[in-house]
């Protein structure tokens, strides 16, 4: 008959050793996984920085301050094609929020172009865009408040439906909305890269700085 009293210390030692090895394995695995994720995020951020910079520069014709003296449909069509070419080279690296804002801008361009082609006076979309008066701006903001204040939970279909209701009535206001969407995309790009966040500041101050984009 086996002497279990003699085997017990050996069993305990084996179990203890096995448990130690298993815990060590889990710790090493977690460390390696953490390092791999960190390296992946670092490479992804570097790739995004280059890709996002190109997209940022492509929105220059839609600058909020000192914009082009004129924007016509041909300019918008060329811009949309440039965005498309960029997307099929770099779109894989877009985050979810940036992807949504990218397509919102593209949808705005497409809708304005389509409305111009359907317009009884299409040439009105091919003339220099005059400055918008404060009264026109206030009226436009009131009509398109749902579009200008898009929530993060808004789906692409929701956004497209709201754009349909606002676009096509006045070219100046359409282009103002277009510049707003370009600004929204640029803000998302900078937030994604945290390029305007001072990491040396306390977390509370960093969040306040990031919100002033």
C-alpha cells in the first residue's frame, strides 16, 4: 500500500512549482502582448500621421479663414476625386470617427454637385462665392442646426438625410456648410492623432486643450 504521507510533500512541491511556472508564463505572455500592442500602436500612429497630413492638406480649398475667392462645381468634382484616390491608398488607416466625417464631407460634395446639375440655373453654382452676410448665416444655421450639431451617435444615413434637406437652396450657404464639414473632418484628424494635446499637462488640462480644436 502506498504511503500517502510520504508522497504529500512531493505532490505539494510539484503543484507549487507548476503553479509558479504557469503564473510566470501568464506574466511573460501579458508582457509580450503589451509590448506588441504598444509597437503596433506606435507604427499605426506614424502611418496615420503621414496619411492624415495628406488628407488635411487636400481640404485647403475649403478653409474657414481666407478661403478661395471662388469655388465652382468643377473644383468640387476634382476635390472629390482627389479624396477618392487618397481613400483607396490610405483609407484603411482611418479610425471610425474620421471615416464617418470623411464620408460626410464626400456626401456633402456629391449632394451639392447633384443639386447644381438638377438646378434650373446651374450656372449659379459656377460663379465666385460672395461673402455671406450675418443675416444669411443666422438663417442658414437655424435651418441646418441638426447638421451643424451632429451627435457622435448619428449614423451615415441620418447625416445624409439631414444634408438632403439643407442643400440646394442657396450656393453660398451650401459652400458654407461644405466648409463646416471640412473643418469637422480636420478636427477629427487632429483628435485622432492627439496632435493638439500637450501630454506634459495634467489630464484635466489636456482634455480642455483638446476640446478647443
